[in-house]
C-alpha cells in the first residue's frame, strides 16, 4: 500500500517539475506507471526506448517481450511454413494454424520462429472453430475482475490466458484459443520482432 501511495506522490511531484528526471528501477510496473519514456536494458545495453505504451504494444525483441507485461507474454516456438492470404502458416504443438500477423512476416524464409501473444489477447471459442491453439486448463487463479488460467498444450507448452471473471473455466477443461491479430507478435530466429 505504501509503495503504491509513494509512487503516485512521486509522479505528482515530477509532473510539476520542468526538468527531466531519470529514475532507475528493476520494477516494470514502477517504470510503466511513472515514466513518459522508458529504456529497457540488459547487460548494460539498451534493448528498446519508447513510451510505456509503445514498448508494451511493440516489443523490439524477445527480451523486451518477456520482460514487460504482467502476466508475462506467452512466447510459443513454432515452425513457419509460409505466408499467404494475409496469414502466416505455422505449426504449433503439432497443429497447423493460420495466424493473422504483421505482413512483414512474408519476408521470412520457412523455419523456426517465436510467436508472442499476451494473456489478455486470447478469445476462448467453441471447439469447431478453425485455426485455434488447443490447451487444457491446469490451474485457475481468480483475480477479481479477471481470471488467470494456466493451461498446457498437448506437447507440454505452458500458456497463460486471462479471461473476464464471468467466463467460467474448470480445471481439466479443454480450451480452444484464438489470438487477437493486432496483439500477435512474431519474432524471427534471431529474437528480433518482425514488423513493417
């Protein structure tokens, strides 16, 4: 409680100053809520600089994607087979899935890539829906307005899904997940985001 209160008070003081201020923190929530611009660093090197919104919405690489956001972004390894009709053809968890993604993915050669999907970017859909990521709910964490579901794909990959509290899911229930295209990120084999 004190930390939240102090964070608000410090932000209030800083907004009344007409001077640039640098705050160093390891706490991503502190950085996101207090800063106009943030720099994400790893091993003394800057990985990305931008507004909190831009860094969250468009992570430059796998490190930034895994660091920013609570719960953490799902990073799923996949085999890229090609791009056509505005969709990437990938194999996830032994399933062929066509994903709506950034058109820059069309420049990639077939091979390994990582798909990043934030836990709040999934829709839970009926089982007969095409191009779903299938998983089984293993742990349910009610969080008040939302529920965090820890699920596992058939080959053992962990996926975190956040749904509104009125969406009832039980442990052991099969989930069929469709990611929001605007919040689906592709990272090439070198870890860099692929976007136009």
